[in-house]
C-alpha cells in the first residue's frame, strides 16, 4: 500500500484545451492543469500479466492525494514521460485520502515519447 509519505514525485495533470488561432480555427493542445505530489508504480511482471488480461493497455499505477477534479480525459506528465489515464480514478478504500489512477505510458512509433 502507498502511504502519503511515499508521494515524493512531482506530477502534472494536463487537460486538452481548444483555442482559436489567428485564422479563427480551433487548435487543440495539452495545457498544464495542476501539479501535485504523487507516486508512479509500474505493474510487476506477475501483476502485469494479470492486468493484461483485464485491461491490456494499463502499465502503471499512479497515486495522488484525493482530489475530485481529476478525470479520465486528462493525462499526466512526469519527467518528460506521458501517461494517459485509462478509466476513472479509484478512491482507495473510499476514504477520500488517496486516489489510484491506472495509466498507460505513451510512446510514438520511433521510441520517443509524445
């Protein structure tokens, strides 16, 4: 289990926002929304095999203090890495203390992250 003392990584939640450019066309881009302390945990090989059967796209769990403004349409930036949120955040033990967010790390085809 993750305890709040282990939330020692700076994570930035991003939202996709549409803005009009000079030509009046909508341009969507990811904008920083909120930076918080959290923890990034890859699934262990045995967990990954199990999760792969349930949700093949999930590769990491991210933990943050409870917030009610985090949604599945956001993504998380951490040290130049990008994680998409794969489903609604889970309120651990329904105590409003800690969220578990199941994520997938995103790469481009050439091996570089987007």
